[in-house]
C-alpha cells in the first residue's frame, strides 16, 4: 500500500538545504540513518526510540528527513518555540522524534513517530531514511530556521516536501 505519491525528484535536495542549515546550527549537523531492517526486528519500534534517545540531545532545533539514495527531502520539521517571556519551550528534538504525529482516522489513536516512520518506509519501499538534526543557536528560534528552509524549498520546487502539510 503506497500512502504517499511522489513526483519527480526535486531540484532542491538535502545537500542544498543542509548547506543553508549549517549557518544556523550551534554544532555540526548530526546525521542519523534509520534502516528498514530496524523495524523488521521484533522490538523494532522500541529500538527506534532507543536510537533517538541515545543519539539526539534534549535541545531545540531543526531536522530534515531525506532519502540517502536520491537525496530527496521528505520532511522539514522543528522542535522548540519561543514563549512570550523569551524563553524556549522545553519540547526538544529528542522528544519531537518520539512524539505522536497525529491521529489515525480509523482508530482515533495517536500515531507515534516510530510507527509513522515504519509505515512511511514500508509503503514507499524505502530501505534507509536519513534524519539530519541541527541544534539551534541560542539567539535563533527553530521556527525561523524551519521557515527559511521551507521557503527555500518552496521557491525552488513550487511545492512543499511530501510530508509537510502546510507552511
């Protein structure tokens, strides 16, 4: 079952956006590869969450999901918003990559990120998915960086990445 329909490979690829993202990042961009074989294991969902907990810091920032074979960008997201008092919310990249991604229309239950990624990879026959994570500099809100990346993507492609619903 194919949940998503993809158009031709976009001109704006992950490497283009990662070069923009570098200037907003407080440290080198982390690349975390998620292999389909992870989900074939009996406890694959738990292993996904363990991989996130062990490799992703509890910091705010921006992330991209891309296909390492085609360099196609599937999603641009962020974690951490500025509150009215100027402080950052405590929703971190680690939490965001384990949090629900919406509700299943049939069951009305939350869809956890591990299940979402598993079904996305399965439905589109993707064997490996790269998560690129950039931790935000103190004076740059993640929402701003996400907006810059989405804007650059949109300017080049006249559409959003396949999994981004709005901008």
